[in-house]
């Protein structure tokens, strides 16, 4: 923690992925910035991103085609204005990341190599081998470390947003923070606050997300009174390695773009039966098709077939994936690769405008925790990294309007809050978290039903009652309560969405007309 018992910044940013760090670098142009990192600064979804960034860089492509692909993947539930904005700004994102030193792959002519992924009609994916996110995270952190007015606060978890009502209306004025290494609570006041805390993959038993992805920013915003939107649209990535008992490992969509084919246990391709783009169909289509085949065949997984591909070219293009598969004892030259879908991305989140401003004054959101309407009902592959850069910078630019609006409650609280001791309830909280993840996977996963949602709603309510007895501050208890809040809201959003669309597939589709967007506010 800073030396002072009470810290003050012009801009507080919660999260250190591409959205948070891009916002920090932009906000540093006008003020003093703090970036909260719940673990170390590199423990983010960005760091794990294998694929790449979608950007129109080829003369035979166009922003209009990128827009059309994004709308189609999102089942036309998107906000077309922000889709157009992303398609226009994504090339600038690539240029800036190149300036920072991200080593994107080049073709034989020295031009940026453009890959193909599911749902895209043209090759437009810029990548750095199969570690694109790692390099982006690395270069952004280097830039942040060289910026004197940005403070990185690692192992600091925001537990509550601070509100200031002195001006006659409620506005966000910072956050209460748990310093998990020193086990103490303190307050960080700020003129503007930007949520960039990522998604909530930890709601589910199977996920591609790191352990820190518990949806903190979405829950913080809800409890502070900001509106949430489209929570029912959860994206499941079709291809994570099926290896029971070992950590989940994502196999990038770019591998299918390279030529790998999804097949049944006997090696027969099946995706053409579900979509004209076959194995490169949008993720919601592929995951739902895989679920249907697995249910029909009563098997725990399906397979990726790479046997017809050049192994040397595969290993050169995807060195990390090739190494991981080799470590797990899989020889892709002669064996099929077992894969299963897993929770990957929240398409909904904190409702914001095109500047990242939420419905709560002074509070912004960007990246996976926001909901601008960019992704609609299902995210197009490789739109998330450029979104984080574009919306992070826009949020930081707009947040400057609060620079001189210093929270009046600063003068009313100058004492550090007492340390909160962790107790044995952390173990009990982890057990409840596992129960919640099982329930969400079973009832609120790839395929849902009204009966299952109501069953899950009741059982989650029971877990909430048990968790209410946990009154201590530990990371485990705080994360459990966040996940319980989000699961309750997500189930309610699913019940309100009567028809199947994108990432929300409900077996007893009533063909009813739901509201255009499901908005939830505290």
C-alpha cells in the first residue's frame, strides 16, 4: 500500500489486462493513476489469450465486412454504432502495439501475417505465434512501469465502490480495498474510477479463465447502483483439451483456421451438418453442436483432427500448444486430440455508452466486464483484445472530465480501516464455490431449460443463505459472495430471456419476444 493511510488519485483503474493497462497509459496523460491488481499484474485473461486481434489490414477486406461478421456472430443483437467504432479503430490498435514492440508474426514478404478464425469471412487475425496475449501484456506492463505517475498495486482487491452524494446526486469516488498480502482494508479515493476487471469464468466448473476471473467489477458496479446488461450471454469456447484431473488448456480457434477439423470419436467430421462454415462457425454454434453430439453419443468429449496437417508448420505456428499437447502425451501426427467446450467469455456486463461511462456518474467500465453491445449475443473471435484497447482508451479520455471534481468525502475520513483477519471460513467458502460451479455448469451452461434454471435458482438461494454466515474478509469469502451475486443475476436474466439466441440456448424455447436487452439494476 502507499504510505498514507488514505490514498488519493485522479483515476483509479481496477484490473491490469489489455483494457486496464491501455486505460492507465491514456489516463496518465492527464492525471495521477493507480491500477489495482487482485493477484500479480500479469495474472489476467489477456495474458492467456492465444489467438489474436481482428483488424482490417488487407486491401481485399473492409471495415464493412468486419462489421457484418461481428453482427452475424452476435445474432444481430449488437449495438451497431460500437461495432462500427471497433472496426474503424482496430487497425490503430495494431499500429500502437507494434510501436510498443509486440512481435506480431510476418509473412514471407515481411507483411503482417493475417490468420483466419471462426465467423470471419476474411483473413484478418493479427497474432504473435500462439502467445499473442502474453506479448501484449508484457509490452503494456513495460510501458506502465516506465510511466512515473502510474502506481501498480498488486495483490489488492476492490471490495466495495465508494460513493459521494455531497453534490446532490450519487457518484463513484473510489473503492475500499483489501491488501491481501498485509491483510488490511483501506480506502482509495479517486476523481474517476474505471472497471477493467475481466469476466467471470469461475462461475463454472470448466473454464478457460484464471482463478482471479470472478466477475468482481460487475458485482461491484451492481452493488453501487450501476445497471448491468445481457448477463445471459455467456460464451463457451469449443476447444479446451479434455484431460480429466489436469488443469484446463485452451486450444486456440486459430488451430481450426490453420486447417484442423472437429470430428466425432470415429474421426468423422460433423460441423457441416450445423453450419456452412463447418468447424469455423461462430463459437455459440460450434459449442451447441458439440454438446448435442456428445449428448447423442453419450461421450464426454469430441476431437480435433490435425493428422492431415504438416506437423513442422503446426509446431512453428503454435509452439505453446504443440508443447502442451506433447507434455500431455498426445501425438497429433497420429492421434486425435480430445476436446470439450468450457466457459470462456461474458458478453454482458456493466451497461456503458460508447465512452465506457456506466449509469453511475464517475464510474466507467471497459473490456470484458463492460457491455457496450459490441458482442451482441455471442462474441466474434479475436474482437476482445482490440475492444479492450479501444474502450480502455476511450474511457480514460472521457474520465478526464472528473479531474477537478475531487470527492468531498476525502476530508471526512483520514484514518486507516482496521486489518481484517482471515479465518477458517476460507476453506468452507471454497467448498461452497465448488458446489456453485457444479450447479452453474449443470443448469446454466451451454444448453439450458426453464425447469433447470428454476432448480438452480432455488439451490443457489440455499448457498447464499449459508454464505451469509461468513462475515470475515478473506479473498475466498469475498469471491464466493461475488460469484453468488452474479449467479443469482445471471439465472434471473436467463429466465427473462424466453427465446434462444447466441450464447443463450434454452431447450424449451417459447418463441416469445423478450425485451431487446435484459437490464438489471440494484
